[in-house]
């Protein structure tokens, strides 16, 4: 028998219940976007500050040592969930039988995976020719079990669009785990500081979700429910596994082909470029996905939502990443000093990826919202085959060839993702690219002006003033260009700012 899941509201809705009140949905989505944006900004700033402190206290080799274990933790996390989380997220209704069944499965599978990693640790350490990895892996892999204990609570908070609650949990997690890592690094624990930070992150999140969610597991385990969610989840986990293997394959290639120091530099640049990308993409995707699910049967409304959000994402991500590309060297020197300057060119190339990454991530949301996990899996296979081939071709030209291969593959992914997502909503690839091109052109023009100004007028200034003046010039130039040549988008964004940020009456619908 289906049971209601308790919430903190006086009149709780059933989980996943649809609403036909568009105004309410819009208000929820904007509010959710606001809280998610705050979460991302605060979380990323916290992570950034922590990583900055750790980079000053540790050496690139410490980060490289931990990075090689990332693939084992990531794969274990995927197998522990096996796509059940995605299935619960998109289901219109779930009950205690669904939730409890998946909860117990997650615990059992994560415990089994930890045992496997514990036993396999010596062989993994031998493969990387680093004996310290035995104890490191056995300790850090405890996070897989800890994370499984709060996965359901996290899903419920997300389904109920309680983004303020999620923001507070993530803030506490970032601050407390970051303090753990910095304190341990300060007292000379080296790479163990990174291990301690990872475990603290999982523990604080566990406490936060259990204290914030009223749901508790029941003594229910339904094979019928397990099979139901496995049908969708197994296909999603296949795509997730391919993505995980692909992302961490780059780490393994660099670690095996170059050095732990080079891997540490790459990891630093990769994490840094993801800060602005995640601040932009994650809150938007997080809020928009449940809306796409609600509109999945209404092609007109789905296309309108998809088109507006895609344009919004690109017109934000493109100028920001262009600014970082142009100002990469003073940016890196200001943050890290001479110690990490070798990572600045890596960061510059990865920022090219950052221009398209939010769009590519958003395109996948549409496939998931439509329930086309089968197509998602097939496209993921195609994309990763292309990515791996490009990586091995790029490797022949050294570390820079490898990095440029990632930028090229993002362009290829854009064509693939946009083509297939557009088919569902009658929004052809050519039309999508045609709408994005003006913003790319305006960003390039703004970036060209910034490059000339920085090269010939600002290069003698301190890093802080180069960054401040340069960013202001590019931002004002870009806003002016958008106002002149894409006024509809300018007025739309300004209307949202006036109404939801400045709390002034809206002048447009």
C-alpha cells in the first residue's frame, strides 16, 4: 500500500505530484534557482578557499597521489547506487516500499564494494608502484559506505525542491570538512589531510541529511520495486559508468604517462575551471530538471523552457570563460603564486571546454526528463569512444595535445547532444547553433578588446588590478553588445533581476 512521505509543511503533497499551476511552478523554480545558486556560490567559494589553502600547504605530488584513487571511488559510488537514485528522482510517485528497498540495497552493495576494495588494495598499490596507497585506499573508501546511508534523504529533499535546506547542509559540509583538511595539512599530515577531508565531508553530509529529512527506513524490501527501478536505473548507471571511466581515464593516462606532479597540476587546473562552470550550470540544471519532467508531455511548453534556459546558460558561460582564458596567467599568479604557474596554460585550455560544458550537460537533462535512458546510454557510448580515441591521439603530442583533445571533443559533443535533444522538441540543431552564435561572437569581441587592453595597457599593473579592470571592461562591453543586438534576452534577464532580486514589480510576463 502506498504511503505518504512526511514533510515539514502543514499540507504535504505526495512526492512527485504534478501541479498545473504554472505561476506556482515558476515561483518555485525561480526560488529554487536562487537557493541553488547561493548554494553553488557559497559551496564553490568555500571549496575554492580550502583548495587554495591546501595548495599553499601541500605539494602537487600530494594531490596527484590521491587523484589516482579517484576512479575506484567513483566506480564504487556508481555501483552502490546502480542508477536507482536517478529512477527515484524522475518517478512521478514513490512510496515507502520504493524508498526502503533502495535504501537497504545501497547499504548492502556499498558494504560489499568496500570489502572488495579493502582486499584489492595491495594489488592496486602495486599497479601504481606506490605502497602507501594500500592504507590510503582502505581508509578513504569508507566514504562509499557512509554516503549510501543518506542517499535517500538527499533525493527526497531534492524532489520536494527544498533547496534552502540542501544549501545549508552543503555549506556545513564544505566548511567543516575543509577545516578538517586545512588543520591536518597545517600540522604536517601531507596527503592524509586530503583523506581526512574526504571522510569528514561524508560524515557531515550524513548527519545533515538525517537531521533535515523526516523520512526513516521501514522494514520493507520489495523485489518487485527493485526490478521496477532496475529497469530504468541499470541503463542510467551504464551511462554513468562510462562517464566515470572516461573522466578518470584522463587522470590515469596523465599519472602513468607523466608524473604525479603533472597530475597534481592538471587536477588543480581541472578543479579550478569547474568552479565557475558549476556555479552556472548546477543550480540551473538542478531546478530546471523537475520542470522538464513535469512538461515532458507538453512539447510546446517543453521547447519554450528548453530554448530559454539554453540561451540563458550560454550567454552567461561564454563571456565568463572568455575572460578567464584571456586573464589566466595573472589569475593563477594572484591565487597561487609561482609554485603553481605551470598549471596556468592547462587552465586556459580547459576553460575552452567550460564554454560548452554547461550546454552539453543541460542537453542530457532533456533525455533524462523524457525517460529515454536507452538513448542516453547509446549516446554516452558514442561520446566516450570519441573522447578516448581523441585522448590517445592527443597523447602523442604530449600533455598539451591531451588537453586540446578534451576541448575538441566538447565541440563534437555539442553537435551530437543538440541534434538528438532537438529531435524530441522540434528544435533542430541548426536553429540551436544559430541562436547561440551571436553570443559567442559578442563574447569573442569582448575578449579581443580585453586582450588588447591587458597586453598593451594593464600588463605592468599588479595582478589584482589587471583582473579587476579587465573583468569590468569585458563585462560592461558584453552587456552593451547584448543590449544592442540581443535586447530580448537582456530585457528578460533584467526583468528577472528586478522582480526576484530587487523585488520590484515585473514589467513583462
